[in-house]
């Protein structure tokens, strides 16, 4: 069974700061998702990646398959980035979206 | 942008009652999922559904749970006899493809908060 750990659990930043959230997993995967959960509970998919790096706006996601580690970076953070960020992994090619989720990182960006 | 819609947003039921949670996935999506999040805990996978049948299910998804696509648009999760521990936020999601290579993202609904009293 894949164990997914995120760090830190909580993060407070000032507007404009660079933020990094880390995700480690214990068993090889076919894909990793980064998700954003808003205060109201809704979940939005940010990235799905299986290698390398992806960028969307101020968000960058990287993954190192050999080290079983992924990072989500937020550049020039803004109060609207305040949310819980969740990493979720898909353990095998046939696993479908039977995802194993991390516990989330709660991010608060202060103006 | 098309979105996954879930109804109701909040459902309160008594222990032992049956509940049906409803979802309308994005229209051209072929893969459908239910996840749940007990308050303060991690999100957990329940079931995936493709081509009118369950493709994967977790240990949580026991005989009390069932899923159905009764028509071309709805995707439902039924809990036959609710227990207190079924209280959670239930998320429906859909995707175009199930392959990690295609890069088809998951689209989530806003969730149904189920409270069992």
C-alpha cells in the first residue's frame, strides 16, 4: 500500500513570497496529482504528472520518480492562493484513478 | 467551462436510512469516480466506473454501497443503510481518459456533505 506524506502540514506566507509544498510516497507510481481544496470544500485539479515538470501560471509542479518525491511551487503568492493543497498518487498503470491521498498542506497567504 | 455537478449539497439522514447522492459528470467523459472525506481526515477512493460497470473499488465500498448510471447523464451513489461513520463529504469526479499518459485531468464536483444522525 502506498503511503503518501506531505510537508509541511501548515504554512503561512506573506503575499509575494515563494511557497514550496512537498510530497513523498513509498511505492512507485504511474502518475501524481496535485489538487487544491477551497475553504468551502470543493476540489480542483491543478496538475497530473508522471515525469519532469509542469507549469501553469504561477504554479509549478515537479516530480522525481527515482526519489519518489514531488514538489508544488507557488511563485508570487497571493491571498487567493489560500487553500489546502493535496497530493494524490496513482500506484500502477492499471490502477486507474484509484488514488491514494496525502493529508494536505494548509496554506494561508497574508496580504 | 463544463463542470461536474452534485446534488444535494448537504443531506441529513437518520441512521439506517437509504440515501442516494447524485452527480452529473461532464458530458463527454467516460470514467466516473466517487471519493469521500471524513471531517479532518484524508480523501479516500471509493469506486471507479466505466462502460456501465465498476472497474475498481476500495475496501470501504462494501455491500452497503452501490453505484449506477441510470441514464445518459446521471451517476449515483447509494448507501443502503447509513451508519454514523458514513458521515463525510462525498465527491464525484469524472475524466475523459483513465490513462496517465494522456494527461486527462480529474474534474471534481463540489461535494455532498452527508450527515448521519
